[in-house]
């Protein structure tokens, strides 16, 4: 796990050296173990290293291939690098391909060797989380690739024939190659969903390389191509199999996914909340690991917030070396400024991950496994059930639109609140189906509310609606797989994974996520709904785990972290929030009266405005001012 930077196209090598050094300095937190820079004619590469595999100096980057032709910078981990290394050391008879002469024990060098043998197709051989760049010193060609599920980030900007790329937005801004300007279309996306959906970002001109894509830059020409997608790369390996056989397959695939992620030359552990997902990961870690597993739980002394008893139950069952980090909500409050400072891109969530990551790192752990992705893959959210119910209520479209409109208005009047707002908005849609329902399900402020706080007469098209429409084009997917694909393409990719990366790397902690191993994802997305229906919580996953998960874990209430945000924002954090809200209201993109009215509605306990509908505005202004973003 590291951070990578690069610039291609600058003629002056001294300027390139200065800029790449500035970019490296901006993300020192991502790699405190080592730093490297390579500068040559029209190319500059930078790297910050967090050592996980092969801790020796042999892992220094940028790394040169043994023949001196290729330079590589790499962020992430390649879990199948040992198998690939064995294959790449063999000479293929009659092919003309030579064995690669490895100089290190790193997975980085395996990527170089794979690129030399397979070219662009090397990515189809990789199982891991990665963003890497390879510079061909002879052909003067740059190849950049990002992993299939978008676990590791890669941002870039391309102006006047110069391409700059990085693991972080702040590093790109440090290059001064891109103006610090807010993207107004992305602002609307943020106000809808408390994030900006890739490939866009909150900064005009900065893009993300999409998951499962690679980029090639040669002769000032930039080409981007997809090599894997959630919609196209599902498998039908389960066809004709019984439910029991499917459970066996899921168990095997998840076990292998966990086993792959235990390869490390540093102390490792697991986040353990005591929920189904984290408990499953810990259970399988103890099954395949030769060492006693270390587990970490952040708990709270107030019983209503604490999940401690569930985590303790799993820790005892699997005899883990359990570390319980007990915090008071005020401890969280004290660390909040640091969490906000760690944000590379504004978002409505993230501090929870910051707290857990910081505590885990301070306990001496450099790599930890997480249960992230389990809800998206195994129908753990309510949106799965609601989507199925809606699919069975197509008769709603037979009701005349004017009658549905009257019903919507009555609902808002009789039962004002966030849920009523969303139901009313759904009833007003031209057609009630998954495509119109899902974008509303995760929307924070409704469009009419947004128009009241911005200086725009019309909002740009809804990004999530576009993603849903694109994902649903190929209708061979079942409703649950369709929801999974959309969840992974929106919320998981642009909120959960983004938070996991930026907040863990703030403490130089690597987080690995076995639930989104692409082999498991391809298999589960290819299953019919009858095998994934969550009649009980995540039934398929639970059944696949056999007797490893105790009933107390399976049947426990879903909790997650809960904090008294509503109280804080009206008391301890009131002055901070008010200062940020006022500053935001004075930006030219915003309607001052509308923003301040929203704040007053929150203070007056208006049921339509919860704390989360204010907090992400506070975060936005804090991030924009911290990073000196121009209007």
C-alpha cells in the first residue's frame, strides 16, 4: 500500500522534478517508509511507500525492470503474485517468450514481468487491489491501470498535452497544474448523494480512472479502455447446481479470498464489529491462518452505542487476540478535526473509519481485513427487499398520474418527514419502477430542496439515475444482482471504498476487503434470486458459513456506529457548524437565504431536515476552505 504520482509531457526536467517532489510531499502519510522519484525527458514518476511485502530496500520505487527498459510505480497488493511469478519464470516453448529474471521478492516486480509478457492483457491475470503506472523508456508510452472493483484510487488531469496522475486529489492540486476550481455539475451530484460519482470529482478538470479500466498515453494522445465490468463479467458456474452446492462454492470462494489476503510481511489483524460480515471474515481467518488472529473492535461505554458483547462472543469462539478499544463519544468528538483534515475528497461519512484505523495502527497493526462489501453482495440492505417489493407492485403505474400526485401531496402534509418526501417524489414519477426508485433511495436532499439552496434554475442530470439506466440495459440480471451492481457502482465505490482508502491511509494502515474479491463477485452476481433472497439476514452467506456463525450473531439487530450527532451539532459543534454554513452560503454557487433557512429548520427540529442533511454541507465548506478551492 502506497501512493503514486506522475507527470508526462513537461519539457523542463527541473520543473518536473519540483512538481513531482511537491506531489510526493502532499501524500507523505500514505507511505512513511520510503520515497522515490524518477525524472527523465517528459516523464516524472513519484512514489511513497508503506512496506507490506518484502520490507527490504529491494522494494524501493520507482522500480526498474531487470533489462532497464521499464519503470513502475505501484499502489496496492497483488494477491496472486507468487503463482504468477512461478509462471513468469518459465520459458514457454516455441513462443519466443523468455523467462523473467527476478531481482526481488516483491509483487511490484511481478507486475513488470507480466506486462512484458502479456502487454495490456496483464491486468486480466491479476487478483488484487491496485493502481499502477508503467513507463516504457523505449516506446515512450505510459500504461496506467486500476483494479476491477475500484479499491485503490487513481485521479488524473489532462491539459495542454500534459497528463498528471496521483493516488490523491490533494497531491494533484499540489502540482499547480490544475486550477483549484469547483465543478458546478459535480456540486449538484454531491448535494444529492454526499459524494461525487466517478469519473468526476468535486474539482473541475480532475477525473478518476474508472474501476476495471486502463489508460495509455503516447505522443500526447490519451486512450482509455475497459477490461472488466460488473455488468458484463458475471459467471454462470452455478447453472444447474443445488442450493447446497452453491453454498459450498460460496464458502470455498470466500475462504480463498481471505487466504489470499493474509499474505504480508507485517503484523496484521481484522476489524471485528460482531456483525455477520466481519464475523465471517474472522472465522475464515482462523481457519486458514497458522497464527493466532488479532481482532480489533472500537466500542463505547454507553450501552446503547456498544457492540462489544457481539465482538467478544466471536473473539472467544475463535480464540482471537482481541483488542477492545473503548471510547466515549467525546473521544470521537476530540478526534473529529483530524478526521476532517484527512479527507482527500469531501463526503458525508468517513470519521468512523478514521477512528478505527487510527486505533488499530496504534495497536501495532499495519494491515487489517474488513467486512466491507458483504451487504452489497449478499443483499444486506433494506433496498434489496424494497426493490423486490416494488417489482411486484407494477399495478401502481395503472393509477393516473394526477391521482398519484394528490396522494403524494397529502402524504407530505399529513406525515412530514424524510421518508414521506421520498415516497411522495416516487409517486410523482412518470413511471414507478426500479430505475425511478433507486436514485431516490440514497438521495440526501431532494431536487426541490437543492434548488432552494443553489443559484441554479435547473440541475444537471442525476448521475445515479444514469448509472442505474446503464446497469439495467442488460436485463439478464436478476433484481438482486441488479441492485448489487448498482450499489457497488455507486455507494460502495464512491463512498465506502473512498472512505476506507483515505481514512485508513491517513494512519498508514492498509485495509483489505475479501468480500469484493472479483472471483466471488462474478459468481454471486451470476446467481438467481431464489438463492439470494434475504428471508433471514444475508441467508446465503450465513448458510454458506455452516456452523461457524453462532445464532446470536446471525439474529442480532443491525447496529453499526451510532453517535449523538444531532445533539453535538446543536451544542458542542454548533459554532463550528454555523461558521461553515454561513461561509458556504456566501459562495457564489449558493443561495444565501436558502442555505441559512435550511440551517434554521435543522435547529428547529424540522422532521424534513436531519443532522446528516446539514453535516455534509459543513464538511463541504470545510474541505473547500482547507484546500483553498476557488469559486
